[in-house]
């Protein structure tokens, strides 16, 4: 098993192609940072190539790592419910993560999510850039701080900017909101419901912004 001393990260190098399938095939073999060593597989984005909206999370979790698909675990389920309530068809959106391999640490028999660091995010960013270049969504939705900071830099605060339509070098229109996993971590039912409603409201704003683009 790799140790801290094995950690390394250099920028990934996606192929120069207009084929999303070719980019995906290359990402499956990516070894640009050490995260691939302990993950089951690359979890690349999923969705139509001409999707008007791209949702970007942090990294795959335990379920996603096993299934090889983004947002299929508990956070994905709550996101699906919120998307539906906001009037967004998940089939019509492209869903991906800022980092494509699951970073975790063992706790007993469980694999506990570990936040990717800035070097790992930077190493993986060329894959996200390739997805943006090929899908060209009208709106990118950053789910949580890691995705938002990979676009706007480390000083970006989701709490300050959530729900606003912003622009960046990578995508002309970007809206940031919380990661759906934060809804699962709320301390009680009342705050869970309040935060869920705010999340749905941000997704409604995203749908409107994508329609206006
Ligand atoms: S996390 Fe990203 S950069 Fe690191 S090995 Fe996986 S695909 Fe490559």
C-alpha cells in the first residue's frame, strides 16, 4: 500500500481530440497523481456531449469508485431528488467531478473520504478542462468548495457567492452551490430541510441561467 512518501502529482495530459470517448479512454489510464493507486477505477463524467448544463462535484465517493459512475451514492440520490424538484432532467445534464479518483483513508474496514489537496486538484484539472472544451455547457454548476476553488482559486467562498451567475476563464457562466453531501451532514431534520430547499432554489437559478445563455 502506498505511503505518504509515494505521493506525487503532475498535470494530466488529455489527448487532443474532439471525441469524448477517446478522452475517457485516456483518463482510464491516468497515473498523473498517486490517487489512482488506491482507487478501484477512474470515475469520469457522464452525460450528453451537447448538455446545456455541467454539474461538477469534488471527487467520487465509495459507491462511485466501485460502480465507476459519478453521483450514484447517497449524495447522488439526494441530488437526483433535488434536480427533479428543480425541473432538471439528470439525463440531460453532464455530471462529473473535479478529481476523477476516490481519495480515502482506512478506518477499520471502512474507506473514509479524504479531501483532495490542491496539487491533486491541479493534476486532475486538465481532464475537467477537456470535458468543458468538448461539452461546452451553457452553464457550469460547481457543487461545493473543491469544484468552485478548482475554477476560481483557493480564495473563493461558496458561502459568499452561492447562487450567483459568475464567469471564469474556463466557462463563461458558472454558478456555485453546496455539495449535496453537505445536506446529509446536517445536525437535525429542520436544518436538513432548510438546506435542501436552498439547494433546490440554487438549482432552479441554474436552470434559469442555462436557459438564458
Ligand atoms: S486523480 Fe486525476 S490526475 Fe490523479 S490519477 Fe486520477 S485521473 Fe489522473
